[in-house]
């Protein structure tokens, strides 16, 4: 991957509206352009992340190791998660959007290197492991050890994209040694021993990327990403009042000039200055938390804000949890329509609509939204 290759990524290389149906590579430059193709995750065989040092830091910082839940998700949770994802797939296909699904994978098998051994996790959240930038798809250097081989369940899809002209890259596979995670859990950020980050630490705004430093992404990860992308893109590092994991329950990019932010975690001053002229609206509190009992919550990966995890179909249509009526009203007040769906186990499985999707093809060009 070099700067010469990136000089080919331009608005001229995006599929036009007349060519779009025939274009089968990847092309997605932001979080809101009209969606043409998407990967939706697969919950079958999903397990809680094995309680090793990586999981302890990335998902359960501050807990004792004995408190970390382990093993397969309950079968009812898996079945209902697949029912809900299938309903989303149908809704998207009814809008003439192409949907792909990863293979079912043996997540209960051992994943190991000469330095550690663990169990697999899941492929429920494709957002976490792939970053699509224009016609490039990048496998990211994920923090959780059990995700080391997760991309294999997407291999058939990736081969299709490669044959269709996509530029497919993989970040350096991290070693994920114990020392990477030997930090104070009050600030659970992996040490700067090697670049590590999940793709879901990143939001795309055309040529500008917003990168959250957190338990799933260190500053060296941002440096690697900037170095590999060259001058074509600018990576903006941010820190907010949240270190738990990904950026997409804290900041949501709805359309050019409009951000939805988490009122408990984000102030305007925490965001890069490029957003100074953007309108920021703050999410109301999530509703329906009382439907979960203490046993359910003790085995849950996601935070109480997981239903803020929205997915844009186009600038005027977003997928939102159907029970979040105050949030739906706020969004509709901005002139954006809502496609109300449900992921009953977004909290336990740690993935809402943005997490469980990877938009691989959107209609639109690679632009600068901050000039």
C-alpha cells in the first residue's frame, strides 16, 4: 500500500448512478451516502469473548477476572438475534440493497500463537474488523485475541470484492502479548507496543477520519493508519469521556453538517476543530433498560447506550431501534426519516445496527466536507 495507489482513489473512480448496478467492488466513503450493498453479521455459534488479558481490558476493564462471563451465548439469544438480523436483511433488500452474510464459523475452536491460547468470539459485528475507505477494504489489527482469525469467515466475500477490483489490505497482525494489556484499568488503553485498533474506532467523513483512542484502539494504531493512507486522508485522533470500546455509541454521523452525540460522553470541545461549524444534537436517554434483569446484564457486553448505534441507509433515512421513541422524534425533527427495527439482544451481544453492518458500497464520491 503506497501513496501512488491512493492517488487513484478519487471521485472519478466512484460508481456513477448508471454504472452502480454493475459495479460489484467496494466503494464507501462516509457514513451516510445512499446504500447499495452491505454485509450483515452472523450470530450463529457466537461466544462471549474468552476471559483472557485482551478481553479483560477491551470489554471488562475494572471487573475482576472471575466476574467476566464466558462460554456460548444462550441458544435463545442466538436464535432471536438471527431472527432480528433476518428482518433487517429483508427490510434492506426491499429497498433494493444487496446484502451479503459471512460464513458460520467454529468459534468454539482454540485460537493460538506461540505466546497465548484462547477461544474464538463471533462474526456478529463486521463493523469491528473491516474499514472501507473508497475502493479499499482494510482488515484492522483487532485488540481481542479471539478475533485474530475472524476475517476468515468473510473470505469468500473478500475474494469476490478483490476479483471485482477492490483493493484489499490487512494491517500487520498484532502479537497481542500480555504486556500490551498491562495498564491501569482506570484508563484502559492498550500500551503503545504495537498498532492495535478496531475498525469501529473510526468514523468516516470522506477524506477525514475520526479515530477514538479507547480500550480497543491505541495512538499507534492511528499513526499506522495515517502513515499507510498518506496525504489522501487525514486521521483526527480524539479522546472523550469514554474508554470502553468503539466510537459509534458516542458519536453518530447523520449527514454533512450534523452529528448526534452522547450527552454523557461528548462535548463539542472534545471533538476536533473541523466540527466547529457542524450542528451537534444530543441523544435523549435510552428507554427500556428495565426490561433486562441483573443476570442478563451480568453477561452483557454492550453499554446502556447501545441503542444509540444507528445505521444510515441514506442521508434522509436511518435504521433506529423502534422502541427509542424520544430518539426517533429527535431524528425526525432534523428532517430524517426512520426505519424502525429491533435487535433484542444488542445489549448482551454488544452490537446495534451500525455494529452489525458493514456498508461496502454507497453511491457518492470521495469528498472533503470541511473546506
